[in-house]
């Protein structure tokens, strides 16, 4: 009988142990933001070159446009541009009307617009603009300066943003006499990449020299949110 009572008491004590066990202290949760931004030199440019012709006869308008664009492409080839380096971006034919007061619009002719996009090293932009306009291009629609390593510089910006967030978390932990025990959550708030875009403009052929074009800098950056757990 005594043996049975002893076993019952041991069982009761075993059940009671968790109730007396020391509960783990709650850890402090901290959420911080991190950001990064830097300027990067572009190494490649996309140049949009346009040939625009108007003629009362649609066939003459098309033929004149084709001849002019062929001269432009030939001039670009002399500077090392190959078939892989350019593509037709826009080809459009539209009627041109003349408007007079109190009269119905009258057909004046046809406008043919042919635009190509050329990809080239940054250092060749000035000479390419020069030879294209001298060969017959009416307009340089835009010039966009980019980086061939866009993905890599975006990833680098994201890494720097995470490092920035962790530094802030370490400062907060130190102020509380604690240390970072674990990273609970990381949210990417956005990675941005801003190439340099020059406004659309008409370039006149230079008499003796190529235009000087400043490529500027690409802006790339990132933002993150990091949640960490602090411990004593």
C-alpha cells in the first residue's frame, strides 16, 4: 500500500515540475530600415536616330526616306556599327493635311517616319550622332545611357541596403545592452535603376567636329526592412 502511495506521489510531482520550470524570457523584437544609393558610370548608349520625309507622292516619300536611311546606316557602318548593333524602332506612313480657315482640310502629301535604335559604347556617341546627321538624319530622338551590368549593380545595391539595416540594428541592440540573436524577417521595399536620358532634340550636322555629349551618371539604389530578435 505504501509503495503504491509513493508511486502516486512521484507521478504527481512529475506533473508539477513544468509548472515550476522557469519560463524563457521574452526577447525584444526590433524592426529597422536600410537603404543604399550610388552613382555609376554608364558604359553603353542607346541612340534613336530618325529620318523624316514628306512628299506629295507617297511612293516618292517612301523611296526618298529609304535612300536617306540607307545613307545613315552606311555612315554608321563606317564607324564599326554592325547589324547586331541596331534595329528598326519605328516605321510609319501618315497623310499630311493643309488647313485653311473656313475650308475643308486638303491633302498636302505623305510623311514617312523611319527611326532606328543604335546600341554603342558611350565613347562613340558623339561621333555617331555627327555622322548620322551629316548623312541625312533629321533628328536624334533620344540618347539613353545605361550599364551592361545592370543586374550586378542592382544586386550590389540590395546588399548594401541590408548591411545598412543590420548596422542600425546593432546600434539599437548596443544602446539596450543586448545583442542580435536572430534575423526574423527581411522585406525588399524596392530596387531602383535610373539610366540617364537626354531629351529629344534635333541635331544639326557639325561642320568640323562631333558634338560633345556628357553621359552623366546612372543612379541605382535599394530599400529593405529587417526584423531582428535581441537577446541579453
